């Protein structure tokens, strides 16, 4: 089936089984990275709970992951991985970003009267939502480590059409996860809108972000 849609030169050079395996590797690897609670996931969850601009947020997050992964696979990841200084910048900037986000989540979890979103409740306008989504994506160095450096380094090991399959698999993982998170939050809104549940979620976000920050700041990046 893939032979019918791939250019002859690419399908001749790269067996379909290799292309399929690369796609599965991209999907499973990205799924393993993206499922961990993070800044993007928390934002998508909140938007899903509010039932506002969910599709737009999902589209921005998915497209951003796809573009960054493609950039890494097709060259940028190798450049960053080959530069000790660039890796150190990603390491310490990412650690600082995650630490700040962890503190913010912890404050939300412990502050009395913490605001809890409810399905169909008040929400930010589309412009403010887009700014927040883009900031959580492109101002978070940890995203670059996951997509450009880690996914890019893995995908760059493939050749020809297998690289495209790897990127497509990674993009599919992002689409499936963000869609499940955003629309699933609205379906579970009765449970999620309880203050104690949302505080527990924020506590989980704080712990996950703090642990990720410690890993970045204490352990060297290994590609």
C-alpha cells in the first residue's frame, strides 16, 4: 500500500517494513515523552475543562510538536546535540523554567480559595488563549529537548522515507494525546471541577515539574 503512494526512488531505497517500523518508533517514543504531566498538558486540560477553544489549543500544540520534531529530524537536532554550549543552555534554561512552573502549581494547590475551572465557565478570549499556548510551547526549553534534540536525534538515524514516517508517527501521537486530554477533560468535568481534585492535579503537576527540573539541573544531558 505504501509503495503506491511513495515516490519510486524512496520506496526502492527503503523497504516498507523499515518505513513502518520508523513510524511506530516515532509514535511510541513521542507518546512516552508527551504523556508525562507538563506545562502543555496542564494547559490543554484546563481548556478542556472550560470547554473553550479546545480544538484550537489542540491544533497549536500538535502542529508545534510536529514542526519541532521535523526540524530536529532533518538537521537541527544534530546541530544542537553537537554543541556542548547549546545543550547546557537547554539544560539550565529548561530547568529554571520547569522550577518556576512547579512553584506556581504548588501555590495553586495550597492557596486557600484556589480558583477551579468548571465546564462552561468563564474563559479567556481566543487571543489570550493562543498567547498562553504559544508561550507554554515555545518558551519552554524542555519542549526543545524532547522534540528537537531527543526525537530529532532518534529520527535522524533513519534514511529517506523512514524519516518522514518517524515524524508522521510522532505527530500522530501528539494529536491522539492532546485530543484525548482536551475532550476527555470536558467529559469528566463533573469529577474534575471539584476543588480537592484540581488541587491534587496541581500537586501532581508540581511534583512532576520539580522532578524534571532536578533531572535537567543535576544530571548531564545524554543524547
